[in-house]
């Protein structure tokens, strides 16, 4: 049976969502955060990086959300929630799937964490702020229907959900109604609701 190692309020909620949508049998192993909000050392017994999500499927252990989503969809889902391989839509889908962590999350987290001390914008925020605005505006403009790829929910939406949740927690959706509406649609899906019931909220509140 596939095992999903889930850290509370983390990216691993994405994987719960896909597994629930596909109806794949899995065992959820929930890990808590320590006083420094990092994962405890028990995750290092699963993977040297000690990070979540981590899946263990037989002899195979994998980290990285996008890789895990692709693997599960292809190995256990007959390619569901992905456009056909080799199509233009698949190339665009995979761009979104990788964009979430490859381009969006780093400046977003830099901006949020850089402002935790108060006292006006930090140098980190001054650097990251324009990048966050550009990245979120790109996502907002790229929504091509109810979801990123149009009418059908895809892995790209599941991957983007955590990023948008962080953006909302940081107050970045107030001036982006299209992105806020997209986030509301994601939260309204039955699969997302089950995800929160099983794994808890995606993010913790940010206090600036």
C-alpha cells in the first residue's frame, strides 16, 4: 500500500487531494512540527531530507510535490487529471505544475517571512515584493476558465492550491479578484473539502 507522509499545514495536502480524487488506497502518516515550526526528526527516517510530502510506494520513496503528483496520476490513476501526453495542453499544464514551486513560492515566502519582524519593509521584502506581484499577476491572467486549464480540474490546480492559500494568508489576493475567485472555486470542490477534513488546513496564519 502507498504511504503518504504528511506534515501538518504543508504542501503534502496536495497529495491527499489527488489520492482522494482517484480513490487510491493509502495510509496517511501524519507528522507534527516542532517549536521552530520545522518537521521533527522522525521524517528523516523516511527520507534524508526530512521533508513532506514524501511517499513510499513499495521500494520507491519520492519527494517533491510535482513529481509525486505526476507519479501517482500515471502509476495509479491512468493519467487522470492530466492532458494527453505529447499534446500542447500537456506542455502548458506541466509548465503550471512546475511554475508553482519553481517561480512563485520562493518570492512569496521571502516576502512573507521578511516582514515578520515589523518595522517597515525589509530589504528582503523590497527585493521580493515586485517578483511576487509579477508572479501572482501571471497566474491570475492565466486562469483560462474555472481552473488553470479550462473546465477540467488538473494536477496543476492541486499544485497551485497551496501557493494560493499562502498568498491569501499573506493578504495578496485582496487586489486580485480573479485569483481570489479561483481560490474560492478550488475550496468549493468536494475533493478539496475532503483534503481539509483529513489533513487539516493548508497553511497556518501569518502574523506580520
